[in-house]
C-alpha cells in the first residue's frame, strides 16, 4: 500500500489562544514494501505526521493518500475505521495498552472490534503470537505475568492480528536494553521482508535508522528538512547538527579511521559495514 502526503499542514487548537502549528507543507511518498525512518528532535512534527498516516488526525490543509483513499480537511469519520485496519500503529510502550485477562483475549480484541469472527480472531491470535516469537502456550496466560519485552511482543501481536499493510512504529524500542532493542528491530525487519509490508519507524536512534531503513525523512520545525537514503543523510553531518541531530557512532568511527590513517574508505554506516571495512583495511595492511 502506498502512502503519500501533499502540502500537509496541521494546526492544534486552531482559532484559540493555544493555537500551534505542528506541520506545514509536508509532501512525502512512501512506496509499498519499503522501510522508512523518520528522525528529528522533539517537537519536529514526527508524531503529528504519523498520526495522519492512519487517520488519527485529519489535515488542517493539504491531503493524505492511504492506498486508494484520500483524506482531506473535511473528511468524515466513516472511512477512517477501514484505514486503521490497513495501517497499524505501535506506540511507545505499547504494553501499557494491555488490559485483558489472557493474552489470547488481548490479541483478539482488535479483530473482534472490526467484525472478525471469534474463530478467525483466535486463529489470528495464535498466528501473530508466533510471528513475534512466542508459542501458543502463552495464549491462556495473563499478559501481566510476562517480562517487559514479552509484554511488548504481545502488544505488537495484537496489531499484527489486524493484518495491516503498513506498520507504523513510534519509538518501539524505548526502554529496552541493547539486546532487546536489536531483537525487536530484527523482528520488524523480518516482518517487512517476509510479508512485504511497509514499515515506518519513528526513532531517536541514528544507529537504527542507518541499519534498518531504506530511506530516511528528517523533520525539523514541522516540515521535511531533508530526505534520502541513509548514506546520503548521514554524509551531511553539518546539516544534521544544525537541527540538533548527530550521525551514528559507526559513521563517526569511520571518519576517525580515515583521519588517523590517512586512507579513504567507501561510505558505510552500519556496524556490519564498519567491520567489513576494517577487515579489508587490515588485509591491505593499512590498519594494524
């Protein structure tokens, strides 16, 4: 499913003393099956933008196209429910949204709310739980007996049970340790590759953006500041620093390697790329 916006703008509390412009002139295109990252400092408009991409917010002006549906300022609510089936949203700390007595009931809640039969909802619960790495023996357990990481996987399974074409992730690894963060991000990558769903990741982690995204959108002051593939974005350190962002540690290490040994290395910004480059330099005798 393709997502796009055209000159999207959003004003909170319009016409009141608390009026605040959160977005303006945002035009983006997200192709089907892609993995996009949206980065920017706090207040840059990231969260407001993604809430337009599944109909949680409507434009003040401009438009949002989600598949074959175009949302404009005068959009009525009737079509938005269907959109939210197609575009799943995983918020920060999604485990805080768990409330049912069993994991199965929690995962089934979304599908049942959208008219799916109980039998089909239970089938989806089992299937989506397996996708996040938990077996069917968890179905009758209370979600509140699980570890924090397991609870987050259950919450994500509840979104996957809706069978969305697009998965929007708002800081999905917040609060996890490094190992848990990598496991969670690898899970999303495998879902994207195996099911060809579109992933949109909002993150403060430059390493995650570099490692997982095909394309990066940088937000600043409520609009798109720059966008491109990771190597293009992280090759412009001065522009990123101008809006309060930094380059990944792996990129910084490569730059220091170039300066120290006076050698030129090809661009590479993930940890794996750094390891490959160092190995090649060692074989060539440039690094000891």
